[in-house]
């Protein structure tokens, strides 16, 4: 069975998202979101609507590493991505890890795959 092209595109988008996040350059991360994207971030309670608002969210010093991931095609142009990732930051010279869960909806618009929806929450204790 050959891989679903939409799932492979969504998987590649998450790889690019992690690479951009780990640069700690908000513009690189935000460029992966659709103009009308929605974000419920891990560290803030508010809903960020659109790239302009989302650009104000990414200001941290953490890095991210993806763990378990599941992909469900919703159509040939959209995929639901669900899983876990871990954010790591330095505190007093030591790494502090914060596991979290995510959902992304990846959507192809024109030829580009972008994040349409992103929800992140801390892993329950």
C-alpha cells in the first residue's frame, strides 16, 4: 500500500514546523500558518485568530521534539494531525521538559500545505 500523499504532506509540514519553532524566529513559524488560521497555544488561554495575532504568540525560548503522531485524512486537501510533543527550555542551566499534546489541521491551499488549526495543551499529570 503506497503512502497517502496528503498524509505525507502533513507529516512534512510538522517537520518544517518543528524546524521553524526550534530557530526561535517567530516569522519562520508564522509563515507556516494560513492567513485565517486558529491557534489555542499551550501557554496562553486566548484564541489567536489569523497570522497577525498568531505572530504575537511565538516569543518563547523553548525547543520542541515530536513524539507520537497520528494522521487522519479529511479530504485530499486536508489532514487531521494528533499527537504528543515535548517543549524543553533551560532553567538555571538545566533543561526543563514540558510534555504536551497537539492537534493540527493541515490544509493545502493552491500548492502549499499550511496549518489551518493548531491546539496545544499541557500533558495532564
